[in-house]
C-alpha cells in the first residue's frame, strides 16, 4: 500500500536574477512500513524533497499526497494539525527543548494531541526505556551526550506512533560508534511499529540501513532500487507502549 505519492514535483528558487531548479519533476511512491533513504550530495535537492513531503515547504508545481491527503493544498494551520497527527521528525541538531528533561521532551507530542498527563508520562517512560535511557529520564539536554540527545529525539519522534517519521541527516553530528547505535534504534523502532521511515543523507553507510535507496542528483532521481538492509533485526511491538487514555501514575518518571 502506497502511503506517500509524489507527482511531478518541481521546486524553483530565485537567487537575485537567477532561477535555481532544486527539484525537477520528481515522481515516486513510498509504501506503508517502508524504510526508504533519499541519498545525495550537498545541494542535490534531497532535503528540499523531504521538506516538501513533510509540508515544511511548498512546491513550485506538483503534489504530495500522504494517506489520501494532498498536503501541498493545506494551509499552515491545516498542515500543523496534519503533522501533529501523522508525522514525527528526527533532526540532525536534535531540536530538544533545553529547559525540559528528557521525559518532558519525549512527552511533548502527546501533550499536543491532548493526551492526559499520566498517560503521556507512561508512554514517554516506555519509549525512553526502549532507547536505553531509563537512567537519563530526568536529565536535561545539556547533561547528555550528543548520542543520548539523539536517542531522546528518536523516542520523541516515535512516541505518538505517527504514520511517517522523517529523519534529515540524523547522525550528522555523531561519531561512528554512536551512529551505528542510533541507526539500529531508529530502524528497529520503525520495524517494531510498522511505520514508514524516510531518511535523508549523503552517507552511503547510513543508506545501507534502508530497504530502498533513492539517489538524487541535481534535483533529479537518477536511481531507485531495493536494498538489503544491514540491520538484520525483526522487531515485535510491545503491548500498547503509548498507553494513552488508560490512566497511570507519574511515579514511573523516577524509573
């Protein structure tokens, strides 16, 4: 089943008097539960493509349809609500709230969904345990390493069980060992919850974790091929990790 359909997507920027074509009539589909990598060098258009798919930018022409909704036609308020209900993000720079603990950062998407405090606390605790940060739940970003911060970002992206998680250069600030750990956690999460993961990277090693690699050059898709992921794990979803609406106690924040 296709979850994302990109049709005749074109993006042109104006720089002074010059027109720069960032994307040139991109056509592709991404299936539900697929782990897909958009691979390209700096300036290839890969991040622009991700931003348009995520509704963060508008195309010059063309459309992006996600789960039957044409996101390119939505206004800003509609886009914000759509992303809140359907999309998670993992950023290269982590984008954590510095004054909040890991637990509070992870629980935030559920707060925006109107989930009660005890339920969102329980969900955040379970996700932080899943990314092996049970001893860092009450730490703030400045008290954590880059790899730990990115694991908080992954837990935040997946906590509300969105249909899609977009990850833009998610390991760009990490060392080789931490990169491997972060990629295995992120791919494992996507498989566990059968969610679509769209990675954007310039790194062939990161691309090797995907089930499919789309190579983009100068705004054009030049290759689109299946890939045997280097991550061998098969994950089983735990029972109701989010637990939203089932009550719970804030005592778990001290786990």
